[in-house]
């Protein structure tokens, strides 16, 4: 118990390069199992002052075209959605992850939703 207290006293919490303390990071994975079937993000609140980074996870043998939009109908409209390739990311200000909708031209396409300050 004493060793744990000493370690806590010596090791400071992680910090950004600008000195701000990192106190929360939330990561969720969204899978589009069937191409052409839109999937809503999970019902996870994004705290005030945080941003959400949406990243299409890398795939080994294919380069699927992922789609992200912020309404179910917008996912089908090329003017209202963002298109992501392998490893591409998009930073958005949303209050809940469920505001995002996903689709892909390939089955089993994965996206990561990362909430951070």
C-alpha cells in the first residue's frame, strides 16, 4: 500500500503538450456489417469541451470507401456526407456519438469513434 502511494506521488497524470491534463478518452468501434445498410453510432454522450474523431480503421487486403453523415438520410447524399478511405479521419463537434451514421461500399468495414479533449 505504501509503495502505491509513493508511485502516485511521483508519477503525474498524462498531459497534453500544452500542459492540460488528459482526464478522459472514450473509444467505441462501429462496424458496418452489410454494405448499403447504414449504422448509427452508439448512444454515448460527448462531454462539453471534447471533440470526436471518427477514423476508418485500416484493412489488410481491401481499401473500402467508408461514408459518414449526421442524419440517416444524408448518408446516401454525396453532398451531405464525408467519404473516408483506410486510415482517414474526421474531427467533429457532436454532443452524442449517435448523431453519426456510417455506411461503406464493402461489408465488415470498421470505424473508430474517439472522444478526447
